[in-house]
């Protein structure tokens, strides 16, 4: 029966594709198609950059001639090229362009880095450190104003983590943030409840403080920027990544991708969500949306670059203490929260959110919003449901970005309405201990609720939110997709003995769909990539183990033997 099914798969492609010999044949392996039935076949033929046929090795080899390259897989597994649903590649590639930034595991490491920079940066000039998440520091809290002062009292210092941060005394002084200022901006400036003096912790920090560039930061030419980005893409290829979505893409980043496309230097397929500010007059925002909808790479995406829609920020960060929740956060030394009724920060009111989402769907743009807390995700889910009553949302491929904390209602609406979900499983591994310590197990019931999403028929895709450094495990955040796969299977977090709600774990087939065809859907490209069905583009990887049967802990150490894009090896 199995051989009959494989023969039928081979025959299904039709005689037209057989008219010309294959350029490449892979045989004697386990080729995972990620089609509707999750078929696994022995062999695959490729011609003109597309999958020509799949099936039994004995049948597929007949499609070649003496010029056809034949690879004997010797039982190895082939997967569709992996896709990361959430990166910030242009910024990540430049993080260490000026100097290396070491890993930081505790506040002493933060202070050591600041002291090192203070020896180089002239006195009185700013030192800025970004995206060292407090949930990943041993102390699990912000460095205090006094600790930053101790590192260097002669430089203004801003420690940023997500949208929030902490500052030393000189930085607060230069920004004009004192007791009186704090009283006028209670949402942004955290204070000592006894004295009213700023503690140094700032919510949505960019609204109240801006670090000025220091004189050690030298301009970097476009050619050097492009070289660093191609270096990052080469590392993506080494880990089997053939496609990414840049969430919150600015104009310079969009132009850089186009520049690499024109120079034939894009070795990953890139789709972008353009960043849009939700503030200001509606007419001005709609003009911005019209401009994005008029972009030729939105109207007709190139195979390796295209615009899919826009992104806004609805709430703050779950790792920084500002995500918007239905229930109060509760007092916390970790996040510096003193108000027992504090529920987080909402950057876009619901009415404006609906205006923006509706305007995007009307234009065919994929709308998405950064939503971390369950109040934020549920609000956007309800917005989509209201729009869907008179304007179908699913064709736009609109989604919710991050969706770290969800509710049963939000999951149900995602399935009913047909919007996508873009999640980052590495946060469960890296930050689950802190989140469970603060919120308790029950409030994590729908934290990265993968199984619930799959059961509801939601197109949920896996991403990294890679924003700093090159290197799949040293990066912030780690972009190794096999680590992400292992997390989806185990729900294990650092420093915790038991998995976090193991009932939300995926099975092996779901794990692979999560990083392939589901993300292709989010890219609006599932008819071209995401599976190895005949006629689709030949984006695939060859790996050193069978992900469907190997021991679960072997998944995260999977090695990519080669990576192919359009049937051409790029790694």
C-alpha cells in the first residue's frame, strides 16, 4: 500500500513536467513534503528551480539523464526550507558593527560592560545598552540607578530592555527627569513611593528620554552595511533558514533589501511588515498606508523580496513589565512594580486599533500589532472579529505578533476569523522561569498556547524576534530553529524541573509545519514555498537526523548538511 501511494504521488504530477530531464535528483532518503497528508517519500526531482516530481527512487531516477546531478541521501532527511516569522535582520546585523557586545548573565556583567565603554567614550557622552532582558539576568531585575551610577557617574547611561529601561542619575538629569517631571508622567517614570524620587526605571522609555549618539560611533557606508547583512543571511542559511519576515521594517531597511535583491545577494526570501506609528491624524496615517499599498513590491512581490503589510505596537513587553493584562501584574521587585492595580501599558486605544486594522484590510495589507499580554491579544482578536462581519480578514493574512499570553476567546476567534499568530517559543525556554515565578502556573495556561492554536485550526508560525548579534545561540533572541522546535515539543524552561503546561506541546508533524508551511502562509507565499509539492520552488535542507523519530533531546542539536534555494545550494 505504501509503495502504491508513492507511485500515485509520482504519477500525479502529470506528463508535462516529465518532458524535460531533471537538473537534480535526490534519492534514497526521507523527503518530508509537508503536504496535506504529511507524506514522506524516497526521492525528489528538481528542474528549473522547482520541484518536478516526488516519489519512489526507482521511478524518479528515470527523469534524469547523463547531465542530471544525482545526490544519494543515504537515508538522510530532507525538509522544506525553514522560515522565521519574526526578525529584525538589518538592525541585528549592525549591532556589533562598532564593537563586540559580550553576553551578560548578571548585573555585574552589565556594570563591567559599562565600565569598559566608559574608558573609550569621552566623559559626559552617552553610553547606551539595549536588549539585555532582565528576565535573563541572575538577579532578575533592572540594574538600579545607584548600580548604574557606580559603573560610571561621569557618563549618562541608558539601559534599554524592550520598550522600557533604567537610567543613571546623570542620564535622568540630562533628560530633565526629576521629582516634578515624574509627578506629571506617572505612567512612564517609576518613583520611590515614600520620597517620590525617580528610581531610574522608565516605562516606554523613548517617550521621556533619548540617548544621544556618542563620538565613538562612526558612520558606516552602505557597502559595509550590506556586507554585514549578507553575512547574517549566510548564517541563517547555515541553520536551514530560507525565508524570514522582517517585522517593523523601516524605509532604509526596505531599501537595503531591494539593493541586495538587485545585486542578486539575497540568499533568503524576505517579506516585510512596514512600521507605522499609530499616533496622529487618521488622514495622515491613511496616506502612509496608501503609500505602502502603492509600493511595487507590495503590488507584485519578487520571489525573494516583497512587502506584505504593516505593524504597530499595541502594548509593552512581558519581559520588561509593561505588557497589557486583563488582571493586574501584582507588585514585583523583578519589574519594579509598586502599584497593585497596575495592568501594563496600552499604546493604542481599541477604537484607533480598529480604524488602523480596517484601513489595512480594505487595502489588502496584512495588519499586525505587537501584543504580549492577554488583554492586548484579546482586544485585537475582537477587533478582527468585528471587521470580519463586513470585510473578510483572512485573505489579507493579518495576524497578531508575539501573542505570548492569550485567552480561550482569542484562540477561538483566531480559528473562526482566520487571522494568523506569530509566536516566539525561545521566550518560553529563556524566560519561563521568571514568568512562572511571578504569575504562577495558572496564569501561564495560555502562554504560547501552541496546541490550542493548532486544534483551533489557526495558522500559527514560529519566529525568533532576532534583534541583536550574529550567531544562532549568542543572538538576542536565539534564531536557531531547531532549538525552537525542541521547545515546542518539550515546553521546557531553564531553571525549571517541570515543563510549562505540557498539554500545549506540539507533536513532530506540527513542529515541522510550524516552521514551514504555516510561516509560508504568513508570508503570503504558501502556493510557492513551505512544502515540497510538485510545482513549488525547490527550497529545501538536508539534515543529519530523522526529526520524526530521533530522541527528543536530539532535535535541538540537529545539524544542517546543506541548504538550497530555488534548487541551488546556498550553504
